[in-house]
């Protein structure tokens, strides 16, 4: 069968031309045999690398036993998974719901918070991203960017993002005294009815541009939660499970959330997520009462994969590897930024790294970032970028080697030099197939307008 993507696929995002046939470790192999080095971990999910032998074996074993049970039975694999997950969570966080995706898990966390508190309003962070359902997208900062969705829920508020590299107030940390947080608290007093059920926070804002909150910021958010009698939900889709060099991103700031959401890396590419909370919150939900009857909650197949992921993270000491490889990669990116006028502000937390791609005004620029991503892809390197901020996002699988890091830095160097020395026409980056080409044109127009 030929490539009939334009006739058969309803795509709402501009996909690349290459069609991937297989993947192993950090390497993708296309149907034409060309190989790509993946610094994006798929959709930031393949933490242990593509086709990790232990995860493949666990999936094969479970597929031969039982895949799906519905909501009448628990499977052996499900009980093993929740036991493994709880073993790496903060003390007291020992109640787990398994579901499919980060969006579904955040929705479930919000339902739990509303049931447990009896309140309704929600608070997120500007430049935050919490999912693609109606509610989570409304809470996210993509609402003004994605048109045609009709998304706008009431009772949703945002605190200013703690973006110290690009402070919207023009202040410098630590002299600012966390003015962004104080301003957010003042606005909440004016805008909220006081019926706040939950604050949602990413320990490091990924889609917003690898924003690493300064010391004290998340403790301040936790204090706001106590003031309003709200629950703190840690969205650890990107930061959880050793990606940042600790088991959880919240571990870096010494804050224990009321609800912890894990996804992406938990399935190493397979859709499985977890919502973890305490027994007292569970009891409040039972008393509310709150019911949950999702078709694929606690599915044994996804559970078996999640259990093996956690065991592998332990056995292969991935937290330490993320710290070591992240530090090495950050050093190489800092050197790269020092040599190029288009690059600035290399930063990272473990293997969650960011690099500003600046335009003519010397500020992060989404168009230039998109062009650099495309130039890298043309040279066999897959990186991510933030459409909200013009930041190159680098979140490779933890199995990446030093040799692969050196290769990646070399490609970035070459691609950046090309952009600096040439006046590039954006048509160079248009996908060849019609559906994605049309989407790409629309996408670029929105970026330029924004």
C-alpha cells in the first residue's frame, strides 16, 4: 500500500515527511532506511529509549495473559504496578488510580480535588500546559493560540509564570522577592470567589519553554493552597520518574503535593498514567461521593508496562544517569550558545533542557525556533520547540550516550550556522504531502501573527 496519508488521515497538525518504520534506543529508522537521532523522546515519553528490551518483554508476557478487564476486576499486573508506583512516592501518598493519558489523569485529579474540597475554581500557571481536553486546555496557556476550539471554562485563573530569564515585570531574582507570585496572589483576591479547589503546577514548565521556578516559588504556591483550603496538584507528566535527576520534579523544592500526576514516561511510550494521593483525600471523595468508571482504568496491560518501567528505573539508576548526562549535555549546549548569536540561555534540570532561539530583536522567537527544528530534522536530528516561547526543548531518552550528545551538538552547530549565514525562505520547511503542507502554512501564519 502506498503513502495515502492525504486521502486517509484527518491530521490537525503538520507532520513531517518521514514515515518511521522502527526505533531502538535514541534512533528512529524511516521506511526509506534513513535514521534520525531522537532528542524529543517521541512526545517526551520514551524515557528509557525506544524498544527497551525489558519493556518489550513485559508487554509480550502480559499480552499473552490478559490485556483488558474493564471495571469489574483487578488484574495481578495492576496490583504489582500500584505497589511499584507507591514505593517511589513521598510517604503517605499511597492511593493510586491508573488511567491512560496525562490529560485524563489531570482531569481525574481535578475531579478528586473538587470532590474533596467541595470547591470549584482552579488555578494554573501562565505558560503552563495541562492537557488537550476542554477543561485542561482551558486551564493551559494555549487557549489564545489554538483557534476554533471554543475553549473557555469559567472559574479558571492563572498565576504569572516564574520565568526569571524573561521576567514580564522586568525584575531580577532574587532581588525581586518573588514579586510575580505576590502579584498573582493579589489578582486572585480580586478575581476569585474564594472557592478554589486546586492549584495545578508543573515543577518545571516544559511546553512553556523549560522554565525552572526559582527557589521558594513552589513553596509559595503551596502556602497559597493552604490559605484557600485548596489542594496542590503536581503535574509531573514531563518532570516525573527521574527525568530531572530526582524521582519527582517536586523533590527539588522540598514540596509534597496533595495529588501527584504521572504520565508520559510511566508507559515509556505506551499510554498509561497514574493519579496518586493520600488516604484522607480518598475518604473525602468516598464521602462526597465521587465515582469513576472509565473503560480502561487499571487495565492490566498498561499496568504491566508501568510496573516494569518503575523497576527498570530503579535497577538502571536512571535518576543518577539523568543528572550526569544532563550536566554533560548542558555544558555542551552552553558552549554552543556562546558561539552563536541565535542561541542563548542554555539551562536544564537533569535531562530536561532548554535553549532560547532568538530572532532579530534578540528575544526568543517562535519562527526562528521552528526553522532551527526543521533544519535539524533535515540533518537527521529530532528536537522539540515551544510554540509559546521560541525555546528549543531537548528531552532525550536517558539511554543517550556521550557520542550521541556530541553528534547532536555538531548537528545543532551546523544548522544554527546555516540559519545565521542565509536568508531562508520558510517554504524550505513545508511538508511535501498536501494535508500537512496546508496545515503548516496556517500554523506559520498564526505564529507570525502571534
